[in-house]
């Protein structure tokens, strides 16, 4: 990350009141947050696909990516309370 992008991310974090967390791309086992999101994303997509099976329209999963992300962001985790 360059100095410019670091400063930009820090300014956005202050402006939108969120914390920046960096992870390594090569060790997904150590990144519980990403693993939990991926598991919930797969579960959400699987349930949508099952729901759409009986529908005659084509299921275009990429249309639901932002909805899945939004639902994940507003859901409160029972263990952490966040």
C-alpha cells in the first residue's frame, strides 16, 4: 500500500467510522472474519439457488452479491455483539 492509499483509507475510516484491518492473502485459515463471511455468502447463495430452482427465470447469482454483503454487514454476531 502506498502512502497515498494509506492516507486515503485512514481518512475514510475516520469519516465513515470504521476500523481498518489488514490480513494476509496467503493464510486464510488465520482470517476468521473472511472465512465466516465466505461461509455465510455460500449459504446465502445456496438458499437463493434452491429458491430459484422452481422459477422459470435464470438465476444470475452476481446480482445478489451486494445484497449478501449488505446483509452480512448489518447482522449482529452473537459471540462478539458486533
